[in-house]
C-alpha cells in the first residue's frame, strides 16, 4: 500500500517533470534566417579590400566538435588604409544549447598555442550613437602578437563573458526559444596595441555600416540594427 508520504513525493516528481517539459524550449530563433554569411558580409567596402585569408586562427576543423557548433563561417583578410591588414572571422551556429554553444576566443586561442596577456571589456561604436559590447584580447605566440577584438550574440543578447553567455542562453530558454548565435572576431597582427585596437574598431564600424540593414541583426541584434537604421531601440 502506498502511504501518504510516498504519494506526495510521487505527485511532486510528476509536477516537476511537467513543469520541466512545459519550460523546454521549442521555438527556434534565427536572426540570420535563410541568408548565407558569404553573401551578407561584403568583400569590399569603404577603404577595405578583400584578400584571400591565410594564417587565421579558426575554431572549426572537419569532424571536430567546433564543426558541429558552427553551421556557417566566413574567414577573410582585408587590406585597409595605409596597407593595414585586418583579419575577420564570423562563425554562426544555428543552435545554442547545453551541448552546443559558442567558443570564445580566450578559450580558442590557447588551444592553438597562444598565451593571453591581455583581456578587457570593450565597446565598439558602429554609428548613430550605437555601440556593441565585446572584448579586446592580446594573444601572444613566438614571433606573433595578435590584437583581437570580438563580440558574441546569443539570440537577442550580446554577452561579454562565459557567465553572461550561460545566463542569457538560459533566459532565452525560459522564453521557450532555442537561440542561434554568432561570434564576430576582428584582429590585427603586430604593431602598437592602441593603434591596432583603434584599427579594429574602425573596421567594425565600416563593416556593419556596409551591410544591408536587413542583415545587420544577425551580427548585432534586432534592437541595435533598428537603432542604427534610425528607429527606436
């Protein structure tokens, strides 16, 4: 015979299971939509001209976990003013879950033999008083200093740390949605750190400004894309 205590425990477990099922995300969120990164990221814009990329630190390789995390990626070199060179990597994942989520550069670079000697919050102005929060890193390896600026988007959020990334993914899940995500990484090799990071900021603003307004949300969220276009955030 089932006593009252066992019955209450059983009912509690059923209620918890029902609540968990009710909160399980079901609706996929995709700010990129059917677009292809290769198409929405311009090859030439403003003073920047595309050149085939070599030497990019990439988070994707065939048959790796990272290859499962990112459904699309674009890696390019751009030649800019004064022959400055900027490396761009954009990696997009259509599903951000407990097992599949963006790899942040402070984790990715050490896996390629780099030491991180600088890591600080950053803000990237992109026009019309709009700025994207992110981070600046200094990554060092023998004979190479790379100045890395990046931001990440999870659904409609722009987390600047692993802790924020987990929190914002959870908030989106509580809304019943499975978010997509993107990593936008801009880097300059060598030179003066202050000048290199300024170069990265200028490139970021020029890149977003050159994209079709309808495609910008995939990199910077809907609110910031709308604000940049002159609407209300």
